[in-house]
């Protein structure tokens, strides 16, 4: 069985129509879908979030043939900050409209409301700079044409394939990215 782990950004993933539709499409195709809850609004430290994510993926890897990870927005930074990219059980990694760098540009509203966000992006920046070629080859970043919330330049990792989607604004970029990933996964089955 194949499994996909979705790592959401700071919004309410469980209420997101895009995430629900994405999950439904993948379940219909026989994939096991797991939504990791980063708990962005809690006082949980970045290291604790990373440990929980790594532990959850280790637990589901038993009996699973292939694990795909899709992070969006701040969830993309959490994926890159974790050790998941280098894990052999993890196949493709999709980073959708991700805040992967530019931690200095995160404003006080976001750092107060989401205490671990800045540190996660800092770790993501450091890990991005030291990605091995074989790890970079399994990552695809998906970016909208224009994003007024996360600058498109903050969604880039050197040495990683990037696809620009015909979408404008952050929410539509995420929705288009999730739809694109569901089509790619379907073709790769």
C-alpha cells in the first residue's frame, strides 16, 4: 500500500476544502492519507514538532511500500527541516507554496501567533543549503505565479526542480499544487 503524509501550514487544515478534496481523490485511488497536525498555534517547540513528524512517519512506514510527503506553506518548511527528505522509505516530496527560507521576513504577528514558525523556517533554510544531490532529486517545489503572502523567491531551493502553476495568491497556489500532486501520484502508481 502507498501512503501520503500531508503536512499543512498555519491555517486550519481540517476545515480546508482543498485538503479534503485532495484527501478524497487520493483515497479513491487506494492511497492511505494521513494529515499531520503541526499544532502551529501551541507553545510546542520546533524540535518537538519535528520529532512528532519523524515519529509518525516511522510508525506508518511499517507495511507501507512507498511514502509520499506533501507539505504546503509553512508545512513545507517543516518537511525540509525534518529528516524526512533523507529517509529511504520516503519517495517523492512535494513542497507547495512553501515558506522555505526568508525567516527574517516573518513579521511579529506570525511569530507571536505561531511561536515555532520562525525557527522551523530557519532550520529549513539551513537544511536546504546542505541537501545531498540524491535527496534534492526526489523533491518538487510547486509555486504559484504570484503569491502576496509568501514571496515566490522564498519558495525556492537551489538544485531542486521547480514547477510554476497557473495560480495567483497563496490559497489558490496551495489548491492548484494539491490538485497537481494528486494527478502526478495517479500517473506514478
